[in-house]
């Protein structure tokens, strides 16, 4: 994740601009104004867990614009033990993704962009490895009145190698819809993203929980002696909660051409990280972006949970 995306709720797939970091959320946002930009983002999350993102773009007048990016997730160092509890050796756990991006606008309509990202994913935990190839497909339409709408299908592909012969793996495929609008008479851009268009139920259920009791704090159970109105009210509240779990909201305050303040809210994150006795401000995020000549610096703070929040730093340079 980039710092700019994190600051507006975790996704800025419908923001049209000249920032190569936007491509992380949507390959269709890749455009000629990102030519020869190089970017890096880094987060030291909790303890020695960290992740980062690197990207570069190059425009070819006749062929379109190409980009390359690299994601890494380092989960730190672990002490190894065998089944009897004897110490073996220390090991690390890492995920990597090498991405090749391409985008082009329609010849008859430069407001409509199509993009694709081919990802090669490698995961290595101790001596266990997994390997997959996936693609992201994106389409973006932007107008001169600063209205943008995007549709993205992510992580469509195949797992070629699993951690073990008996460990069936599935890819986190999703379809997302994003809309943004910069107000004509105010320096404000509003951002809305609806995640998982093809999946309704977004409430967490553990893959090993066959009884459906993953959440010990579940309050959606109906008492046997409830009235019809009480049952309707409970179901309505549950469906409303599930509906908003698809959504994230963000805004960018464009205070000048070189300084932007960003705010965001992710409802699903807020619900999944909430404790029964403490609600807190989980799901909220904010950040800022500063441009100085050929450099662009960005920072975001994300309220994740009481145990750990995240700060992401980003730096972009125009070669």
C-alpha cells in the first residue's frame, strides 16, 4: 500500500493525476504524465514487520505507457521448533510481488483509459514456498470537470505452487468500483470506493470454523422470544452493517498546488479491529503530500488497532 492510498481509507483507485503511486490501486490510472517517475513507499508496522512498494513508469508515444513495480512484505524473524518442542533454527517469512503494468487510452476518446497489471507472486515461509501469477484489469473514465469513475478486477489468476501438496489455496480476487469528484468551487476532492462488488457477506468467518462462531462477541443472534419487529430490526441492522463493510471514504484538501492534506475512513477496518469494551478510532486515517521541485514527499497515519497503528512514508522523484 502507498502512503497516499492509505491516507484516504486504503484505496484511491479513482483519482486521476500525475502521481505514479496511484497505479498501485488501479493500473488504468497509468498515464503519460507519469513518464520517468520513480517512487518508493515504506512502513515499519509492528515490531520487525515491515512492507514497501517501488515503482517506475516510462511512456512510449506509439505503444502506450509501461510501468514496473515491486511489493514486499517482511514478517520478521522467527525461532523454529520441531513437533517435540526442540529448538531448530531461526527463519524468516516474506511475500514478494513483481508487477508489470501497461495502460493506453482509446484513440477516439482520451478520457477513457484501460490498464492491466501482470503480477508474479512469491511467498516463502521457512522452507515452504508458494508461487502464483495474477492480473489486475482496470478501466477509468475521467472528465474535464474532474469527475472520475473506475472499475477494477484484481487478483484474477492461478496458483502454480502451494506451500504443501495438501494445502489448497485460493486467490483474494475482488471487483472494485471507485468514484471521485473535485468540487468546482472548493479545493476539495471527494473519494468513494465500494469493494467486493461480487461478494455480499463481508463479515469475518474463520476458514477452520465450521460452526460459524468465529466472532465471540456476535450480537446478531435473535432470541427465541423476540417479536417480529425485533427480528426485522436485527436483520436490517445486520444488513446495513454488512453493506457499509464494502465501503471506504476519503477526501483530499488541495490547499495549494504543492501541498495536500488527506483524510479517510474505512468502515470494515473499524468493525474488524473493534474490541467490545473499547471502540476507539479504528478505521480513521490521515496524511499529507508536499511537492518541492522534482520531489514529492507523502506521509500517512492509519489507526488500525490498540496494539499497533501504521505510518507510511512515500518519496517520488521525476528523473
